[in-house]
C-alpha cells in the first residue's frame, strides 16, 4: 500500500471475532469478546492534499514518498484503537479527490459518522475549495456528522501558502476542530483519529451523568501535552 503511488488495493478481509463457542456447559471454552463496534470515518479533500498518505501513516506508520498516483474511486482500511480501554474499529474510507469521482464518493457520505476534511498548506486552491467541500458535506452527509478540518503537509513550511491562523479562523467559522498535520512526519495524525474515535464513542455510549466529551478541549490538552502547536 503506497501513498501517493499505487492505490491502497483491495481492502483486507477483516479478522472477525473468533466467533468460537460462547460459554456452553461446564469446562466451556472461554467467552469470546464481542466484536469491537465499527465507526465509519471518511477522508475528504482535493486531489493531492495527502488523504491516502494520511491513512497509510495512521494504519502502518509509514510514508513512502514517490510519484503521486491519484486514488481511483474509493477504498477503505480498518484499524482497531482503544478509547478509555474500550476497543473500537475505525473503518476509514479513503476517497478520490479528483472531480470525476465525485458522484461515486457522494454515495458513501451518508454512512460516514465522521469526516476528516484535508487541505494542503502549500496549495491555496485546496484551502479555497474547503468551503465547497463543506457545502457538499451539508448536502450529502448526515446532519450530525463529526467534521474535523486538517491542514496537511505542515512539514513543508518553506512552501506554505496558507497561514495557520487562516485555517483556524475558517474552522471557528464552521465550529469544527482544526489541526495542522503531516502525513510525512506523522504530526497530529494519530491525534486526529483518536479525537474522532473518542467523540464517536462518547456519542454511542453517553452515560447520563457523564460529562459531555469536548473534542476541542481534548485536542488542545493533547497538543499542550505533546508540546505541539495548538490550533483548534
Ligand atoms: N511533504 C509531504 N508530502 C505529502 C504529505 N502528504 C502527502 N504528501 C505527498 O503528496 C502527494 C499526494 O499524496 P496522496 O496521499 O496520494 O494524495 P491524495 O489526497 O490521496 O490524492 P487523491 O487520491 O488524488 O485524492 C504524494 O506525492 C505524497 O507523497 C505530507 O504530509 N507531507
Ligand atoms: Mg489518494
């Protein structure tokens, strides 16, 4: 699986729960754990902003710079993460950013519980297109979908065309969390997915007296802890 090069390839078959016996009679086989709940996350943004690389970095901790081959249609990868000791499976849909695939990817918006909307900090056009992406999201996605705005390729600050504060102020205008990331160095990649996983898990199992999870506060606290720039 190479980001920026060959497409992700056919999704790996999930390794289902072992589905073995479940506590039949004495001396029964141990209870098998319930399969982790599946949370649907989708990567969106112009072609070339780094969606496939972002997914590869999260999935395998790898970044293979090479010639850029655009994703065709849509693909997905699964990754199980633990949120407060609870395992959740993130099913992450990597969409093609090219216009010609838009009708294909629109069909998947409805299933997404969270959307990571990327632009490339070295491409003013990819940032200017964010408003159009948000309009498409409001048209095709669920009303309560979680959206996070990400300014990717933050490692290439020498070619920066979009100021961090411009990303932050656009995010504030739409009331969505924001971070700058790098699929190359891994900066904020895992944090983006873990913040989304927490938000979705919290929504799924909100206990009556449990305080509401605040994704903005969580990101800020994690970034302070890691000493990384905090723009949310
Ligand atoms: N320096 C740097 N390069 C990156 C980063 N992310 C992606 N790239 C490069 O940008 C190019 C495009 O990356 P992809 O991940 O394939 O882009 P994409 O958004 O999936 O593009 P589509 O599949 O066409 O939608 C590749 O050449 C990558 O090597 C990053 O964070 N930093
Ligand atoms: Mg791609």
